[in-house]
C-alpha cells in the first residue's frame, strides 16, 4: 500500500524535501509512519519529536486526508492505501 507524507514549514527544510511516498504493509499505524520518517532524518526527528514526551503531537498538527488525527484515533490510527498525511509544525510564542 502507498501513502503520501507531506511536511510543511521547518519540517520540510529539516527533511530535505516537502513530500515522500511510502510503501507500507497493510495494518501500518500512523505512529509507525512517524517512526520511519524520523529514522531517515535526524534533523527532522529533532524538530518533530518532543524529547521529554517522545511524541510529535506537542510540536505539530497531523492530518490524514485533511482530518486532524485526534478525531481519527490519534497515532494508533491505521493508515490506508492512498492516504495523504500532512504534518504541520506548530509555532509557539509568548
């Protein structure tokens, strides 16, 4: 099965490209996709994964086919053939 992962903003620069198409096994969960792309790029991992929580969600908004993952089951949601995953960095300020 194939899914497309798109990264925006600083994540695109850290990964070195704005999108990647991945070949995955049926039953792959979103957390496995995140793990796979961060294994490929240490720069992306440093920006994407919160070092204390070991989780990308404090630093990003993640969409699957335009829907935020919290309404789909979070990182445990199974991705499906043809899904488009978009990872958007959250900019904190104060």
